C-alpha cells in the first residue's frame, strides 16, 4: 500500500498487528494525526477491512485509514523499514535492547534524519504481540507503567508513542505567557511607577521612622523591579493610586443631613 504523503524526513509507520476492535483502530488513527503522523498500517484485522467502526471513530483522521492496508502479515507491513520497534509490556525470552518510548522516538528521529525508515509494532488488544512478531524487531519499547497494572489500551499506546515522536523534534518552549493584547513593561515605565508610588506614600507619611526611610524606599524599588509587570499592569497601578488620592483629597462622602 502506498503511504499518503512522501516525506524526505520519513516518519515512522505505526503497524497495528491483528487488531480486534474497529474503535481502537479509529482511535489510534486520531492519536497519530493529533501529532502529525499519517503512516498507519493494519495487519490482518479481526473484523475485516474496511471497518465502519474504525471510520466512525477516526473522525477527522479518516484519511489515515484510506492507505492503512490491510496487510496480510507483519513481514509485509515492515518490508520497507530499516529499523523495527516492538511495543510490549511483557518480558520475552528474546535478547534485544529495551527502550523507553522517549529514547525509542529519539533514536527514530536520528535515523529518520539519515533517511532510514522506522516501523513500530503494536499488538492485538487481548494478547499483545507474539514472539514471532517481536523476533522481527530490532528493539523492544517498554512503557514504565504501574507494574501491578501494566496493560495499556491499544489506542493509548499509539497515542503515547506518537506524542514522544512529536516531542523528540518539537521546539515549543516549555513555558510561555499569554500577554492578552499587552506587552511587557520596559524598565523606564516600571521606574516611573515606582516614583509615583513613592511620591504619594511619602506625602501620606508612610515612610517612618526617619532612620528607616532609606531602607524602606530601597525595598519598594526592589519590589517593583522584581515583579514581571506588563504595560497594562503599570497603567492599572497608576490609575488605582490616582483614585485613592482623589478619594482622600475629596474627604468623606456627604451624609445628606
């Protein structure tokens, strides 16, 4: 079966080996497409192919099913791969490297940059991959899950691997701030805000006793510079102080008597 889009930076093919439920196939397609993966391959699905339940569950990722197969055997599905990974939660009597999902997808990225193609095998829901499937793999991927409850749903496992592939090549900063239409306040604006508050607090007799005035003012300067203020924040604090001063200067409200 042809892949949907030829890619000079080849993404891994995710191979579902003898999947049982169409809903899991569709959910796997959705999870892959969430993270930009499109090379889904289906080997000998229990309920035949095409599968209406897979199509319904895939929703907007249905395009992945159009070129997913079916393949007659695991061997056929990985024929073009130079590096094959097998996902399994059980110990196997086979000598192979065992990688975490993070390390597996990191190495897959490195190999992809060299023009190599990776295939990742996922076993059927009830039993997982058989040793005959795993014997075709270069390495095993084992998710560090709760040892008392190690079994992952097929679609969950696919989603996890797709996420790690995306993360291995992602440059999104680990934290960002939504500025909501404003900008960070430059130092001069923060300094003027400090001047304004210092002036008003001085007039109100806040800085007392005299021998502590210098240190109190220094602490206030440090307070303003330490805060990550936006221009909107600065305007708000100027306005709040002006209103407080107006109310003070206007005196108590008229009782009407």
